[in-house]
């Protein structure tokens, strides 16, 4: 809830820049992620089982949001909606591919890997797991290059 409160404070501050909106977005995504973790680890695991797929897709959002925040903060570019779309395509694709699986009435979190194996989707599962690991690293390298370039400039 602290991340939600911080997002609200930043959103309400006067003289906001584009970077302020982006950092508020990052904090809101963190809030949703923490809520999903809370519900996932609570005693009532059936409370929000269909949101697990959405929560799993959030790992494709952090890298682009931090990258866009650094771009906006360092005044490297004005960020338009049109320029941000490609950065969030992995999130949309992952969510689109998994939405039918996670919305299935028979979905149970503890059977996720077993179902992937039995349905012949294990290769896809491992590919997505690899991409979820490499995606933030790619954005980390790109963002570090921007930050280091900004430091040299000043």
C-alpha cells in the first residue's frame, strides 16, 4: 500500500513532468503486483486464481517502464504513446497467449506446470520463462547505457 500512497503523492504534486507520471505508473504496477502476491499466498488460494496470468505478465512491464522513466528523467526525449507501444508488445503478446488458459474454469495454480506438460506446452513454458528472465536484462543494459551517457554529458 505504501507504493500506492507514493504514486498518489507524486501524481498530486504540482508542476509534474512526464517522468513523474511514469514513476507513478511504476508504483501502481508494484501495488498490483504486491496485491497479487498477497492474494496468492493467502489462505484462500481460490480468491483470485484467474489473475495469476495477469500477475505473471507484469514482469514484461517493469523493464519498459523504467527505461521510459530514465528517458523522460534525463530529458532524452518526449515520450509519446505511439513510441511506447513497441516496448509493451511482449506484455500484450504474453497476456494474449495465456488469457484463455488462465481464464479456464479448470485452472488451478498448483497444476500449472503439470498441465503445461500434459498438454504439450512445456517447450512454450520454458521459452516464456527464458524470455521473462532475459527481458529485464536487456532493458537493464539499455537503461544503464543511457544513465552512463547522461553522466558523461554532465
